[in-house]
C-alpha cells in the first residue's frame, strides 16, 4: 500500500530500452472521457512517459471513449489490429471509477478488469496495460493523476514499455 506522500511514478530510466529501440515502436492508448479532470491528466502523463523515453509522438494512437466500461471495446480493436498487422507494441487503457452509493462501481470495475485480463490472453496479441483508477473518493483519484502520489498514466506508460520489450 502506498504511503501518503510516496510518488508512485518514480522509475529508473536506465532500466528501459534505448531511445533507438523505442523510436521504432508504436503504442495505442484508450482513454475514458468520464471524470476528465482525472483521465485527461492520466493521458498527459502516459504520453509524457512514452515520449520522454523515446517513443515518437506520431507513433502514439489515442482514442477517446465515453466511460471506463467502454475501454475494453477500444482496446479490443487495437489488439485485433495488432494481431492482423503487428501494428502496436502495447495498448494502454486509462480510466477512473470513483465509489458511489450504488453497486455500479463494482460492475464497471469488474467488467473492465475482466475485459483487459481476457485481452491479455489473446494469441499473438500485444500486452494491454491496466491504467484504471478505482478509488473511494475523487481526491484519491486526483492524488494519483498528477497529485501527491504521482501520475498513474506515467506508470502505465513505463509498464507498457517494459512489457513490450520483454525478451524471452
């Protein structure tokens, strides 16, 4: 569990592939437009995490979807495009679900989690990275979207780079 002031976005760039490798790679990002003050901050963090380490901006394809539940469909389209043409090295999904007074939170979180997990089992697929915040309060989400706990979008980007470059 993160401590109150731990920045979760800290990483060692020396453990990532070289810029020469990363400038040849392509990444897809699906971002939910629900809770945009959070999700768009996550998107900015993800793009900065990718480009800051060598991925060319023109090699990042971003699609916006209405909400977090719809991320699975967008990610599926990216994965199937990859299966056909080896287009993407990894796919990132970014969303935010804040606990409310109804079980809607549970259904959305369970659905997107299972959907992303299923996409990671598709044969010949690229990795799909789960960058969805599931928090009790909006403040907790903001703290993880560029606040005191860093930016989960940066974490998702670094995870995507690492997963795309696993050597077997």
